[in-house]
């Protein structure tokens, strides 16, 4: 039997469902369409917010009310920047929050795309009062380097 090939969005949404996500909050558009489709395919209800700043706040509120975790998705660049207050609030209050931020296609790497660096690590470092680290070209690597 051939091996099932999954996209990154399918893997992310499948893991969210397996961990018990019922809702994901965010602004649909651009490169994050695959996340919204994947969430719908996995039975996770997509709650469309009118502004990126509302997504992490809504996910935070959901986590607090359900004693679970909140999940949100954002567009990189200005969308992510708009959401940093909500992400920082959840971080400081130790609220479990999963924030999925899209990334430009690899073909656009270092060609002037607005989201050439990982933002998550910088945001969490700033929330701790630490300076941002130089980009490592991977939001996941930046996030993991923050934890060390």
C-alpha cells in the first residue's frame, strides 16, 4: 500500500485534532487557506475574526473558559505583528496557545518577501524582556532556540 503523503497544513491540523482542538480562530486569506481547509477537513471549526489582533485573544479566552488550549492562525508580517499583544498576554498568563503563522513559499526565500524571518521566537524573547535573536530562516527553529 502506498504511503500517504500529507501537506504541512494537513499534518498541523491533524495534530491539532488529535490533541483535542475543536475551534481555531483567525483571519482567512493569502497563504493560510490550506490551514483553514485542513481544519475543516479534520472537523475543527474555523472561526473567522475580522482582525488579526482578535485571534489570539479569542483563542486565549477559549482556553481559559474550557480549561483546554486555544488555537489561532495568522498571516505573516503585519498580520502576525497585529497579534503579538494577544500572544504575549497568553504567554505571561501561562495560557496554552497554539499559534500557526503562515510562511511564504520557499521559492520566494530571501527575495524580498515580507516574512523572511521567524517572528515567534522574537516575540517570546521580547515578552521576557530579552532582545530579539538574528533570524535563522525558520520560525520553528527560532521557537526552539527560545526554549533553550
